[in-house]
C-alpha cells in the first residue's frame, strides 16, 4: 500500500509505503509520481519505506529500476538495519547505472538534504544540480 503527496511549499513529492510492497504496488506508486511530476514540475522524490515489507525479487527490482523517469531525483528512506538493505542497494545501483539520481538513506533529514541541498553560507536551497 502507498500514498503519494506533494506541496509546492515542500518542494518534493513524497511516497510513503506500508505493509507489503509488491511489484504492482511499486509500479502504481511510480506512475502516480510521474503524473504529479508532469502537473507540478517537481522532480525530487522522497520514498519512505520504513514501515514497508519489501517483496520484490531481483528480476522485479531490475525491471522496476530500469523504468524510472530520468528526470527524477530519488531519495529512498529505509530502516537503519533493514534486512532487505542488499535489495535496496541493488535497486540504487541499477537506477544509477540507468542515469538516475538515486540515493539510499536511513535518516529523513539526510535524505531531504540530499534531495534539496542548501548553500552553506546562505541556507538557501540550491535548485540547479
């Protein structure tokens, strides 16, 4: 199960998954994000999987990661000692190899900072990557 939300004030799209994450659920969430991207122009995506049970196998991960919109900048938030960390690292590797900006994090603040870096002298969000 998942929900997708955004606000222009937030400057990013957030996807929160909980319970079992199947390939169908992951694809539906990605499709919803792409629709929000088209409407809003926002390309930064925070995917929160801390309450989810990751259920994709290696082939499903490869196929899923191969179909990201290349404009997306994705920060994935997982539990500190997630038993599926190797799966997430594989997802990250495939996404990056396909030209996506993708990074795994265990801290929400770190994930948001990676998504929306700031100028250390002014505190302003840097919008050009």
